[in-house]
C-alpha cells in the first residue's frame, strides 16, 4: 500500500505544478463550427481557470477530433501541439 500512497502523492505534485488555463479577453476566435480547432478550443474554454493537466486528461479521455488524412489519420494528435497553437495565436494563456 505504500507504493499506492506514493503514486497518489506524485500525481498531486504533477497537478500542482501544472499551469492554469486562462482565456484572453477580447480574443474571440471565429473557427468553423465543428472543425478540429473549434472542438479543441471548446475543451480549453470549459477548463478555463483549471489546470492544464485537467484539460489534457479530458482531451485524452474523449478526443475531440482526429485527422482524416496524413500520417496521424484516425489517431489523436498531441495535446501539447494544440496547447502551443492556442497560446501562440493569443487565444489562451498559461500561468503558474
């Protein structure tokens, strides 16, 4: 049982270090309804004020969209790529 307790403590430590998701005020994206960008953005919106780890867990539990073509066809895309794209384009912020 000591191993299970250590695993729980380790999971809590990871979540504590995970940055918090914030939405940029005034930056309302106009994505095509039902597109991958729109579906992933809706997950980030629903997790605003929560940690990035929680959003990643929700995305991996129920993948919003998978590519139809290319080498990742039918597979989930990396969550880190979507997070970087939304931060880089000024739609969300990450803060400690």
